[in-house]
């Protein structure tokens, strides 16, 4: 399953550091800082059974306030 995770980050979070952390999570195929209502867009690929665990690892990172998953 391929999806995009749109992340709103804490204003005090280091966006570059957050994208680096995201890039080290297995299943993350890209993480880019963006402007607008979201701060980071993450492309993820995972088997359906492991998808919720992957999203859980992303949302557990320091600095992530909200995440919207778009398949």
C-alpha cells in the first residue's frame, strides 16, 4: 500500500531534523518540508498489515502534532 502522510509539526520543532528522523523509518520512501497548512509530506509504502504500525511510528516522533493519511 502506498500513501502520503501530511504532517503538521510543532512550531518549535526543527523541520530538517524531523525529515531526517522520518527518512530513517523503514517504509518511508521520502520526506519533504513544504509550505502551507502542512509542514512535511511523507511518502510511505507498507503492506496493509504493517501500515498502521508505520503510521504510528511517524506520529510518535517528537514535533509531530497531527498527521493526515491519504492513500
